[in-house]
């Protein structure tokens, strides 16, 4: 009887864990197994699910359910320093979730960044590189289609430069999101700053602004 229990529970667990591999014809067999277990061990009070319950469980076993609130955004931006354009091109891809409380971003800084500040004009600030950031965002206000966020987190660069002597940095952002009712898209403009907080010099900081878009279904 113990062996039967092991076999029945093992087969039932296999079918429940991966029903898509076997198809719906095995759902009655699963029910039969559960009924046999309930009959063999009435003292355990094993619940026997009905067919509708099984179908609901099988069809809603979505492996990506954890990302049901994810929002994917792409965009374009540019770099600056001390409010002077430095000529860098930024190609961002971001994912936000939990009502945009959290953000994971991947950024390609695709061009050399050159200083246009009158005091250091022509000085190269950074080569092209990849960057990533993970941030917690707080909703500052919401008025109709406009929402503002303040974010703080950490960032990682693939190389250090004169903007920051460290590859790991703090990341700050201020963003304004607009969701026009007339457009099937959500627009977000943000200004961002990455720096190491003075842990190591130089620490001018990577400043950039960008516009991202997300198309609604």
C-alpha cells in the first residue's frame, strides 16, 4: 500500500507539474488517481478536484506570471555635463514593474563624449560603453495623464573614465510620464545622474536625459 501511494503521488505530481507535456486527456487519469488515494486513505481527507478545477490549474500555470506587471520601454537620449552637451548618444531599454516602483535598465552609450565646456573644450570624457541600473522609484505626484517619479539605486558601467573612476556607482533619476488618451502609447522623459558619491576621484558624474516609449496593447 505504501508503494502504491508513492507511485500514485509521484505520477500525480508529474502530471500536475507539467500538464502541457501530456495534454488534457490525462486530466481524467489524474482525477482517478486522486480518487484512489482518497479511497485508500480516507483518514487523510485528500480533496478530489473536479474537472473544471483541473483545467483552471493547468491553463493558468504560466511560468511568466511573476512578470505580469512588467512594462517594457525603449527610447533614445543624449549626454551632457554641467548643462553642456557632450555629444553622447544613449540607447536605453528599461523594464518597470509593480506599478513602476522598480526599474531595471540597460543602456548603450554609443558615441564618444567630448567636453564642450569653455574651460575644457575638446577634452574626451568617456568612450562608448554599456551600462545597467537597478532602481527603486517613488511616485511624487499624479495628475490625470501625468505622473512624476523620483528614483534611486545602483548602476554598473563596463569601464571607468574621467566622469567616474569607479564602474559601480549610485544612480538617481527624475522622470515624468505622460499617458495621452489619444495615443496607444506611454511616454516618459527622465534626467539621470550616475556617480560614486566621492568615493574615488575623478567623480564628475555621468549625466544624461532620455525619452522612452511603451506601446499599450
